[in-house]
C-alpha cells in the first residue's frame, strides 16, 4: 500500500513537468514593453516577440469578455506552440488600453511577427478566431 501511495505522489508531483499546458498570460505595462512593444523607447512599431501574438483587452465586469475568456484558453492550449496569447485588464492597465484606443471590449489585437497588428472588436465565436489566425498568421 505504501508503494502505491508513493507512486501516486510521484506521479502527481511530476504532472506539472509532463504537462505542457498553455494558458493566456496577463500583461502589465512592464511585461508588455518586454514581450510586445517598448512604447517608452520606440517611436515606430517593432514587435518584440519571436512568434505571433494575440492580446485580449478585457475587463472582469464585461459580459462579452467572459464569453471570450474560455475561447482564449482553448486557443492558448491548441496554438500555444505557435502563438503567444496575452490578456490585458483594461481597468488595471489604462495606459495600455489608451495607447491602443480601446473604447469597447473585448478588443482583440492580432500581432504577426513581421507585419502591423490588426484589431478586432467584439465577442466572436471560436471559429472566427481560428479563421483570423489562419488568415493573418498563416497557421492552420
């Protein structure tokens, strides 16, 4: 019995190492400057990432944002090897929201590695996000 409990404990401890779970990462102004764009030192857009990114501008009180959140989780899990998925809380990160002219949420920013970012507004179904990923990022 002790061997079974020990084996189960080892498996549970190793599970986070085995699982390559991808989840959206919450950005602050500081992490945004590091991972996306250093708006304090750059005047022209230059994406800092190594792979395409999606940024979900949201607020906790926003009903449509709550519908998009699980879709972002699914996209992070499905495309996590190829796309970085970030979230920006517009209530906490007003500077970032203002910089992108966010007036309605959710607003989703698609950032190709070597092209200009493109904004989509509203709570879209997952299929629409997949189509946009295919069209803008050329990822199936």
